[in-house]
C-alpha cells in the first residue's frame, strides 16, 4: 500500500470487533516499535498492555482488548518526538489492517500510567487501542467524528505559506502530494495546529497555539500534533525518493504571538 493511500484511507477507530490481535500482528507491531526513531534522537518507549489484565478502558471505545502506551522523558522537544514516533506506529498498524485512535484524555490516566510503569521524569502523553475495526461504527463514534469534522481539513492556503506568515504557498508539482499528506495528518480535536513557511527552499514548521492543550501529564498536545505533521512530511519526502535534513534553527521570520517555531526541513 502506498503511503498516500494509507494516510488518506486511515480513520480513527473507536469501535472494535472484540477479537484479540493475532500473534503474527502482535509480534510484527512489537518488533516495529523497537525500530522507530525520530529526527530529535529522543527515545520513545512503547508498551503493549492487555486491557483485561490491567483493567484498562475508555468511555469512547467499544470492543477494545489491547492498548499501546507511549512513554518519553520530559525533555525539550519530547512532545514533537513523541508525536512523530507514535504516528509512525499508527500508520504501520493501519497497513496491517489494525485500527488505532489517539487517546489523551478520555481514560483513567492513573490506571494506564501504573500499567505502563511510568517513572519519575517521564510522561505518557497518549495511548491507543490496537484491534480490528468493527463492521459498523457505534452511534457514539459517528457523533464524535461529526462533532470534530473528522473527514474535513483546513485548506492548504491557510496552512502553507510562501516566505512570510499568511501568504499562500503554491507548491511545485513534486511537493503537492507531500503537503497534501501533511494536510491530512490527524490532530487533537482536528485543530491542525501546524503551519509551514517555505523560504529559500527550506520548510519551516510552526505551532499555531490554542488555549487548553498544555497539561503536566501530557505536555503540549499541539506540539505532538506538529510531530505528527512532520512525520507525514518526512515519510512523504522519502516515498518520493528524496532525502531531507531536519534542524532546529529559527530563521527569524515574523510570526503571530500565538505561534512558535518548531523545526526546519531542507530537501537534499
């Protein structure tokens, strides 16, 4: 399956059929988790947790039997690294036919943190169920998707800018698909807080902040979203046979007060 097909076809799954993950799929996912890296070289640890064994559940889910929790040290860029790494797992799972959904708040966090053996100095921003999608979505799930506009996205001209903040960017043909894959990245409540300014051939990533997304237990959830967008961008560049270098060097472009520079990507 092409990366673009995976990204456009993947949906958050809240209704599962209740069957256990096959041994083959579980072993595949566990092995893949150990291979995942991120551009910031910040270790993200994944732990698979049996729902029944640990008493895990979420009120927005049905048929869930297995979860994956992600843990990361509380260091600068931890959230961006976490989002990048967790999204790689999410996309890999979908390619196997395994459903996921990012869960950051609708759970008994203390129960999950205990099950994941969270240590001092670590945070567990999000977890996800791992399972096979039910044949039909629950009414609750359908209402939730409609409520956040899950099947819509902000137009590209409001996300990608040419040289200065707010000036719409028209990508060259070879980058159109990559930026479209970025546009369709998932985010908390579908806020899509990433912005990209393209200047002198370098793609500068920013966080467009909304209030209420920073918590002690999770860090800045919207930085996680920027990490997800960065993941789509770099995987898209690789899909089209190119290489890229990520750096953290603020270009000093004027941005709004509610925005923050995150990282830059140069296509090699």
